[in-house]
C-alpha cells in the first residue's frame, strides 16, 4: 500500500485553516493521524500509542487549535472547523489520505472528518466517542468548563479530571495518581481557561447523531466498560449509527475513558489489527 507522503520534517509547525499547528511524525508506513481530546495536547499519545503504533504506521500527532504548541484561536469555532484543521495539516504534509484515531473530543473530530473529507480517510477508530452532547440539558464538559474558569488553583479541576476519566483501580494506586498529576503539571504548554472555554463550547454544541449513516470508511468504536464520560451505551449509539461498524468494549480493571493510557496493550492491539484488516 502506498503511503502517499513526501519526506517532511519529523516535527515542527505549519499553517493550516487559519491556525498554526504543531505536529510530530513517527515511524514509517501507512499514515495514521492521532487526535487528542479536550484540554490536552498530543504529548499524551507519546506515552503508550506512539511507541507501539509507529512500528507499523507513519504516526502523525498534532496539537489541536487552542492546545499545546499550536496557536490559540481568536474567535469561537465548531468541531467541524477542527476536522478541517486535520485536513489542512494533511495538505501541509502532502498526505493524500490516512487512517485516523480519535479519543473523546478527538473522536468527534474524527466523525466530522469522515463526513467532510471522506476521500481522505482510509479507516477510522473512535475511542470513547459521543455523537450528540448538544442533546443533553447538562453535560459534564459544561461543568468542567465552569470549574476551569473559576478554580484558579486548579486542584478542583484536576480532581474532577481524575475521577471522571480514570478507573477506580487507578485512583486506588496513589503512586500512579501522584506520578500522573506531576506529569500533567509539568506540561510547559498548558491549556488556559479561555482556550478551554472555546474547545468546551465546540464540544457541547456537537451533534452528528443523525448524520452518522453518511460515514463510509470502515470504522471501529472502542469504549471502556467503566467509562463514566461516554459510557458503553453512548458509544453503542455511535456504533449503531455507522454502517457496518465494529464495536469493542474493553472490560475489567482500567477500562476507563482513557483506555489508551490505562489498558494500552489491549487497546493498541485492537487498533493495529483493525487498521491492518
């Protein structure tokens, strides 16, 4: 299979869709773009996914707009704009088509990318997806957004992130919690309240539930059995809406919203097997 890529710098920033995007390229093979969720940058992919997946794929990671080393937006935007960001990055890197793996809000971006840029997508993996937060009167992200704005010390916001995103098994491992908190606190490019607010508004206004049938790319939906933010029945709703999609539930300890971090071996194996299929 042709990778349809030219030799590009392994990391850097490029202009695309009115923003500046930080990216890294790891490994060689068919292109695979990894898209992170709300409030975090691409560095989280480098812990478990990049080392494993770059042995078989040309892995491209990017910081979304308003995150990490990418530029900060100066106006509100939608998830569709963030999907166009990915397409613009692919153009800048001269990648004609690629696989895409999205986590949480990254899966929403993946859904919009599949609908708006179907000719650029080979296979799609949606981890912890939701397709219609806009239909809920109250969404956890709205609460997190308020806390992010008003919790100047960050302790309450951080506590909410840990209890919603990670499993009970993780939370009982005090050393793992302390190491994770230290890792996140050491990020030199944290997402500030204004940037988080723009991402959060895009998140809670997202509704693609009635459009999922338009996705033509082979798709796998992966969710943790103990996922609190997008529990299995929400992920099942997404899978049921996408023709001939594959639905996988990771069960047992560590099956949280962030299964790529807590259950990396099983998650990476599912992704690799599906993309190779």
